[in-house]
C-alpha cells in the first residue's frame, strides 16, 4: 500500500481524535489539519518490526499534534468531569503502586475506570499539574487550566519498556508478563512458573529494579 493510500485509509483516526477536542475554542478545521500532520508523521516514522499496529502508534502521535495547538496557546481547559475522572485514576494508581511496587498498566486502569485506554491515559496524565482554580465557564462552572503532557514522550517510554522486556530471559519475561500484563497474583504466577510465592516476590523486585535502572 502506498503512503497516500495509508493516509487516506486512516483519516478516520484523525476525525476520532479531533472529536475529543470539539468545543474547546479551536475550530474543527484547525484540529483536523493538526491531526493530519500527526497522521503523516506517524506513517513516515512507523516501524512495523516493533510489533505495533499502525493505529496503535498513530493515535498518540495525532493527539500530540492536536494538543500542540493548545500548548501554543498556553493552556488546555479541563472540564469538571475529566478532573473527577483524574482524581479517581490517581487514587487507583496510588493504591496499585502501594500494593505492587509498580505503576498500574493503563489497560487495567481503563477497566477499573470503565473508559477506553486513551481516556484513562488522559485522566492519569492530568493527576499532578499546577492548577488554577480561577477560570469559569459561561454557565458559571469552574474549570482547571493545566499544562499539556507530551503524548510522544509517553509513547517513546512505552517502546523503551517493550525493548527492555524483550531483553529479559524467558523466565523473567514470563514472570513480568503474568504479573503486569495478565494481572496474575504472585501466588498464581508462582504456580504457573513452578516457583514459590516468596521466590516470585524476590525475583519480581530484582527484575523491576533492573528495568527501572535501564529506563533512567
């Protein structure tokens, strides 16, 4: 398939991303133009050998280009409903980290919030901004002004994590996959790997420490 055909085939992704930002003071045509730039960048930089679908790679890049419009203006307005979702996401993420000593997988967070993974990502990314409580909407409701988060940086970090995961030996990779991708308990993981729960706990901490060091 040619580059132009790929662009034409995936324009629906641009429209889907643009709809998330409708009513936020920027005209739809401008949102669409920025989204198309993101789509073209994604297609030009996509590497299918990494194992991602084009759509999985393209959506964050498209969103990043659209949000750049708001960054250029200084701030993005965040509704009360998104603020409330962000608070829930933060609480769930903090509880998970206390229990598992690791960040919650975005897919699991989305399940717990009953939203799609992109909404969950957006909610979690808004959890620690510097906020202004002075703005009001036309109907009198308060909104929050927050700085935009780089979607591209998040994608690069995810790709780096996948690279590190693939570098682990088979047992260590399977342990991490069971614990953080299939959401198994340490007891369930131990049973599948033929280890004790204590052995899984010790290996998990050692592996996570090594992975964090490689990500730094």
